C-alpha cells in the first residue's frame, strides 16, 4: 500500500506543471469588402488591387522568409511589382484600418 501512495505523489507535480495559461485574441477580424487582386499568378510587372471603396491602400509584400520586400502606398488600383523576382509572396493590403492578406505568385 505504501508504494502506491508514493507513486501517486510523484506523478502529481507532473500534472500541475504541464498546464500553461493560453490567451486568445478576441478582437473581431475586419476584412476589406469587395477585395480583388488580379492577375494571380502575375506574369507582368503590375497587379491590380480593388476594394469596395477603392481608397488609398498601404501595401506590404513579404517573401517566404517573412522579410518585407516591397512597401508601397497606392491611391490607384495598380501595384508595380517589377522589382520582385519570380516566386511566392504574401501580400498585405490595409485600407481604412482594415487588412486583407493574400498569397501572390509572380511568374
């Protein structure tokens, strides 16, 4: 009987230390209405980005390593991507404090 109690007391600290506090971001996701990005995959030097309001947009382009390779503020719907080499990128567009993130393939 004494051996069973010893085993239970030894296992108790394992269960208490294994629990961590996890928090979740409860902010509502605000996405851009009417968001369109074309062509994708992009073969030329331009990508067109349209939204419902078509206001001024802050655009960031990330490579596969998470590095920002292009930052641009555009007031039209045309983004110049001539500096980008062929590959896969993540495009983040912010307009009126709302953000949309999409994958962009440049051929």
